[in-house]
C-alpha cells in the first residue's frame, strides 16, 4: 500500500491564501494562493525538510511517500489570508495523542532547532537584500526567532532571559525546559494558554524552519 503524505489545508476566510501543512511532520507547512498551489509548494519543500527527518532518525519513513492524502480542510483567520501562514487550529491540533506520538513530535521539533543551529553557523553574517524581513542580517533573524519563541514559552510556564538565550548553555537549558513543560502540560491535559500543544509544537517548528530556510536563501557565502 502506498505511503501517502497526510496534508491538512487551512483556508483563509477571504480565500486569498491557503496553507498546506503536514500534521505528522511538524514544521512542514507552506502557503500559496490556491489549494493545489499550496500542496505543490509543500511537496517542493520535501527535499529541504529531509535533513530534519534525518536528524530525528525518521529519514527512512520520510523517504517513502507516494502521493498525498488531504485529511482535513479547516477555516483560517485574517492572518492566514494576509501572511499565508497557519494561524488557526485544526481538529488534529485538538486531538488527544499518546505519549509516544507526543515524543515523536517533540523529537521532530528538536530536529528543527538542530537544523536551524546548523544553518546559522554556516551562512554569511550579511544577508542578501530582499522584500522579506526588511533586509535583516543573520543575527537579527536569529534574535527574532529566539525572542518570538521565548514569548510562546511563557504560555507553558517557561521564562528565560534574553541574555541566557544567546549563550549555548542557556539556549540548551531553555529548550530542555520547553520540552519538559510540553510533556508536563500534556500529562495534565492543559493547553499553552489558548494554544493546543500540538499547534505549539508545529508552529514552533515551522517558525524555526521558515527562518532557517530564509537564511539559506539569502546566504552570501561563496561555495564551490
């Protein structure tokens, strides 16, 4: 039997943008103007997500997809139409999952962090100029990712200073605390404020990967 990639589609209220997301692979989300265009764009990013699956030791499973299976369509928000990014909760986000599934998703989120760290360590400090991000350089992109995620972490009781986030040890401690808190909240049946935990995981993974890919696309390093 073919191993199809499960996809959920978040549709903006005005129909301007559709986001295709792979609920089994946190971080794998892409938006476009139509359902098919969003699906095609997500599929085009499979090779870019493959290193994440490899870090998570899921590369064998990830490499066997043949076709897609749209398992859910759900309404987005005004921000979905404006940004082309997922901001709404699907039924799958609200689904109660086992400890094993939660562990798998946390592992993939950690793999996204690892990929981000690898990318930020090899790209140029100055980034190619373009419309996205107002011409931010590498360090401003990194700071943006860390500060935004730090705010989300407060929803699960994790508080870390800006200074700690910028050290290797502090960042490791923060990420360990983030994952512990998700597991604790899951065991207690709690949400991250209004966010389902599965949405928190996939949104964290998406934001991390989206900016890792941005740094790759804007890298000025000359390579053979």
